[in-house]
């Protein structure tokens, strides 16, 4: 999970790790985590695909007045079109084309969606979003 990766990065860098959590209203800090104005923040994610969730984490930290120094990930599956305003570094780059359901060539050919190990069922569709 991303929390374990973030914790290990923090351990190596000798700093604290905090986590943003998804809610229906967006990302928030829970568990009494705090970001102070002027804090230097490195956003850590396991897989970066669209950059949507990662971008929301960057914006959340910036709203607290933090200086986001960059984004670190294990795998960058983006095709290079991330709309992030900070440096992005990943251990592995594995570009993967992601389509919204209405533009998906497999959907257009009526090929059912199957995601091994996922709760997504064929035909349900889902907006691509990284975890």
C-alpha cells in the first residue's frame, strides 16, 4: 500500500510520514496529522497513472502552506502528460494508455472489461484513478 511505501521513504529520509485519505468530498488529513506553513513535503505514491489523485495531494499540502518539493512513485504508468507543477520521479516508467469509457477502443469493440482481483465488474465502468 502507499502508506507502507510512504512510511519507508520517511524512515530513510529521517522525517515523519502523514497520509491524505480519500473522502466523498476529496482528500483530507485525518488521524490528527498536520501540515504547517513552510513544511517541505514530498508526495509519495505507489502507482502514478493519470496524476489526478497525486495532483490533489499536492494541492492539499499547498493549501496548508507547505512547499511541495516533488512527487515520488514506484511506477509511473502515465504517458508523460501529467499536469503536475512539481518534479516527478519514479523507479520505473511503464507508460500505459488510459481511456475514459466513452473513448475506450475495447468498449467500442464490445470486449468485456475484466480486472483480475478487482471489485469492478464487466460493464460497470469506472473512471481511471490511481490509488
